[in-house]
C-alpha cells in the first residue's frame, strides 16, 4: 500500500529583501512528504535546504505558495495557531543538541514536555530512551556524554512528544564519520520501528541516498531531481546504527525501501 502524504507543498517561494537586493532562497518548489518514511532534502551549501525545512516545519512563512500539513494549510494560520501546530505536530533535531547542562538525560528528554504542560506516558519515555540507546545513561549529565550520545538524547527528546514529523537539520554535521553513520542509522530505525515520519536535511548526497526512501535534491533554490535510492556500493547505515545503539543485542535491522 502506498503511504499517505503528511506534508504537501506546492509552488513554495521564499524571498528575502526586495528589488535589486532580493535573494530568492527558494523559488517555486513543490514537494510531498510521505507519512512513515524518511525523506531526505539534499543539496550543496546555499541550495535552500534549511529554508525549505523551516517552511515545511512552520518555523518561517513562504512568500508565495501553499503548504498543507495533515490537511491544515499552514499559510492560513495566525502566529499563535502556527506555534501550537509546531508544538503539537513537529519535533526537531538540529546540528547542536542544545541540552540543558544541569539536567540529566531523562530530564533533558522530558523538559520540553514539562514546559508545554504535558506529562508523557512512561511507556513512551521508555521507548524513546531505549530506541536511542540511552538506557545506561539516563542519570548522566550532558557533559558526561560523547557528542553522538548527546545527539541521541536530542532524538529521544524529539520523539517523546509523538510528533507527526521529525525534522533533522544536519544532525550529524559535527560528528565524525562513524558517529554520523550511527546517528543517521538511528533516524532510519526510528522510521522502521515506530513508523515515524522523518525529514532529514543533509549536504551528504551519499548518506541521503543510502538512508532515505525519497531524496529531494535542491539546487539554487529549485528542485533539481527526485530519486528513489538505492545507490550501489553505499553502506547500510541503518544496520550500523542499530548495532551501535543496542550493543549486546545485535538486532539485525535492515533498511527496507518500500515504494513511495
Ligand atoms: N535571512 C536571509 N536573508 C538573506 N538571504 C538568506 C537568508 N536566509 C537564507 N538566505 C540565502 O538563501 C539561500 C539558501 O539558504 P539556506 O540556508 O536555505 O541554504 P542551505 O541549503 O540550507 O545551506 P547550508 O547547507 O549552508 O545550510 C542562500 O543563498 C542564503 O544565503
């Protein structure tokens, strides 16, 4: 069965400034994000990846075009409703984990929910912590964790609110190759095991092709192509992530590539 579309963007443009000074960060881009799949937005620096993700994720508004999320037209919402939609429907993982240094791993994962006045169920907390491979680190402070462990906390934190979509903006940008593979593999497992929709922004076209069900490539603010991967010779990053996040259990989780 084909997946449903959770985000549909049509003719989205984002222009900064006006007249001779105008910068067209995005120029008439249309894209569908299938539910329960990993969609990668790839492209070289300045291609418009962050701009597109900010628009799809309700962090910015388009100059023109339409963006529908789960049947809701984002451009029709006022600022309060857009903020509520962001809180209810989206989770974010950025390049920097942005953890609070005085809080433990568990507390960092829970903090945004507390701030929003929510009390997440214990099962969801256990699931998020376990999937991110943090079971042995729950009482540690961020300074006691490695860089990739800190990013895994950021993933668990994004998952806890059961978002419709997780946006991951260059989440492995500050990690070395092995740690990056581990983190990206975790994002793929989040999709395979939870049915979570993930939108990954990356400059790394090979990683995007190896991991994603769908790759949206941007160039100069426009779509340049859309491919259904698998690129021969690329490593199975999802498997690497599974092994690293769950030492001892060695669950063999293969990246599946269902049609989109
Ligand atoms: N607030 C802004 N004002 C002016 N120009 C902007 C602004 N934000 C982005 N741009 C420009 O829009 C273009 C796309 O930027 P964007 O950050 O979306 O690209 P990117 O693909 O995410 O790049 P990177 O991989 O370096 O993060 C770039 O030329 C950038 O300089």
